[in-house]
């Protein structure tokens, strides 16, 4: 059982990454083979609309753009599970997340109609981190997020698990930044009390996904 874990935050060692490392720990504890990738190491760019993947003589479910994202897509489609983590930027996942989504979804999308091209199954986990509270996530974000989750699940024949983490600590010392709208004391309290629970939930998500058939 192979699980790919992809961090779509440009920051390698903050909230999203902490949660994804916990997912990886949970998956490894359940015996999964894992691979953790920082997407921004790959300089992600979205679909270039070259349409080579739609040529009749092209191999299906293959992105032909000559960069590392195409190689990453090959790896994802050869895996059993994919966990994608992203911070929320202006009420959406990051540009890097979107870039990977476009490339992965488009090369698997059939323009012939009928059955999806991908015949395997890749189960999906989505981890989101954000400054906003749960109410903002549920009302403003969930409809858009579930659209992309469901598109991918449909194309990859997979199940979906989701883990959101709210009110994250964006910087260690708010006094150094012009971030007056945030209450540092509240942020630190959430980080000390709720974030460890989110980490535990992330560990559990990794474990569950590793054992899901
Ligand atoms: C460019 C930018 C835009 C952001 N937009 C939002 C937003 O719309 N809603 C929100 O709740 N948080 C927003 N945030 C906060 C991040 O989502 C939050 O700090 C997240 O946990 C960062 O993840 P990281 O620590 O893994 O980088 C934004 C942060 C940045 C840098």
C-alpha cells in the first residue's frame, strides 16, 4: 500500500506540513509505504492546454508537459492513496494545489464521454489549514472545496476523507508583524489546546486511510 502525501503550502515547516507529517506517521504506523513531497520544490504550474494528453495516439492519464509535475502525476496514479494538504489563500487552496489539480484532473478526464480513463483506484485525503474559524470553513469554503474533491474522486475512483484545521498560528511572534486584526493570545491558546488534537486527528486519518481497502 503506497501513500503519497503532498504539501501544497509554500512553507515547508508550518501548520499544513505539521499535519501532513502526522498523517504520514499514522500511515507508517499502519504499515504503509509513504512518500512525502513539498509541492513547491517542483515549481508547480497549471495546465498549459497543450492538449497532447487528448491526442488519439497519446497514452491516457498522462500529462506530457515536460516538467516534474508530470512525473509527480505518474507517481500519484501508481499509488493507492493520495493526501493533499493546503493552506487556504483568499478562500481557496493555494495556486500550487490548483496547478496540480488542473494537471492531474485534465489528463484523466475523458473528452470521449463515458467511462473515466483511469481504471485504478486512488483514495483521497484532503487537509486544509486556515486563519478563519469553523463557521467560515463550513459556510464560505466547503462548497468550493467539495467541488474539486469530488471531481478528483470521480476521476480516480477513490473515496474522500477531509481534515480541516482552523484558526492556525500564522507566525510565532505576532508583535513583530502588522497583524493587528488577530488576537495573539487567542491564537496561542488554539495552538496549544486545539492544534494537538488536530495533529492526533491527522495521525488517525493516515492510519485509517492506510487500512481502508
Ligand atoms: C496569501 C495568503 C492568503 C490567505 N488567505 C486566507 C483566507 O482567505 N482565509 C483564511 O482563513 N486564511 C488565509 N490565510 C492564512 C493561511 O491559510 C493560514 O495561516 C494557514 O494555516 C497557513 O498554512 P501554513 O502554515 O502551512 O503555511 C492566508 C495566508 C496567506 C499567506
